[in-house]
C-alpha cells in the first residue's frame, strides 16, 4: 500500500469519495451479518490496542479500516517522547469504546512501513480510514490536542464513510477480534471494475458508458450513480482553459453557463464550499430556464460529494432559501 494524504475537512478527493461509498456498503454488510448472528462480533477492550508488523498490515490495518478508523502509533523502544505518548493513546483507545482501533508499529522492526508512510521522525501518528491514509500529528502532543484530533477523526469516519466503530464487550475473550472478509461478488462488479479501469486509463467516455450500463438495469445503484457523477464531471473539465473559465465567470456573474463551468473547476480543485456558494448565488441572480439549469448542476455536484457530507447538508439548506 502507498499511503495517501487526505484532508479531514477540505479537498474533495474523488478516489476517497468512491472509497467512502464502498466503505459504507461494507460497514452496512458487516452490521447486517452481525445482526444475523445475534450480535456476534463484539471485541474485548484488550483488542482495541494491537501490535502490527509488515506481514499483518493488510489484515490488521487495511481490512479493519473498512469497519473502524485505525490510528497508527509509530514508536520505538529508545524514543522517550514515544513512552509518554503511547500510554495516552492506549488509554484513550479504551475510553473511546471501539470508535477507533489503535495499531502500534515499532519502526525499528518495520522500516518498510515507516518509509511508505513517509515518517520523518517519531512519535508519529497516522490514521487509516477505508484504506485511505492521513497524517494526524507528529511529535509530542497534549491530551487535549489528541482528544480534539480523535474527535474529528471519529466524526469524519462516521459522516463521510459510515464507520460507527466496533462493539465492545467487557466480558468478551481477548483475541477474538473479527477479521474483515472480502464482500461477496455483486451482480455488477464486472461493469464497475471496467468503469474503474477506464477511469485509470483516462477513458472517461468508456467509464461513463459502463456506469450508465449499470444504471440502466438498476437506476438507484449508489456506486454507479456516484461513479457516473464523477466521470461526467471530469469529462466536462478535461478540455477547459482554467484561466479563460475564471475570467469569464468574473466578468459575467449572472451568466449561468460561465458560473457552472467555474463551479465544476472549483469542485475538481477541491474547493467544495466555493463551488456550492457560486451556484447558490447564481440561483439567486437568475430566473426561468437558467435558474433551473444551475439548480440541476448543483444537485449533480451534491451527488459527487455525497448526500451525507456536512457541506452538502448546509448547501441544501442555502439552496432552499435561495429558491423560496
């Protein structure tokens, strides 16, 4: 795995959005399976802190990150600040009662993982959520700062990825933590894989068509809807001249097409609030068909970001005020 930095509150990473949808689906499947087994899958508090090495990283971190945020503590025996930080993280892992899993990695024994995460010094703390790696903090940190960071992590994991954590049972036997298993193959996996491969190859038209093929049979398929919205967005902006688009948007604040093009660039660039705010303001300035065109594009961009994202929820309220 090559870890990728992911902002907790800013940039929209289209790959991360797709991962979020996949993680939500897997989390729902895990909860449903636990319910069928009469609530099976609870872990002991002792299982909330685990030692991880290179051999078990995929199983213990990547797979588990589809059901719970995994906080990684890079440490070493000779590191005095590590000896102050690690006990705090271990205590908080138990106190947070399954909302995150703490994985401890000894850098002396796992140099490859240290290099893959780009760790420059220890202690260093990262998180992995739905297979996406993000840095939390490096060096000494006070407990209040740590709590604030963990609270933000837990919130993002739940709101963007649907990860509500593990069920903890004080009476459960230690060592009984469930291992995430691969989801069964779905009826549209071949088409979805073809779409993903087309995206990776830069064939946006092929990706659009593959997603449409899924939606023709299942119009409500969430991953296909999300993928189509992403692919169509990338397809629209691929031939844009950014400077020209920005200039026309500045010169024509009430021009629907100019503002829509600029909003597409905003979103691809990760400026979510700017994209939403631009189109909401254009809704206020326009009427008739132009207004409806802007409204529909804004709804499409909501699909790209995800309906449960707090920024989408806030923008929906602002759109309602602009319309009514």
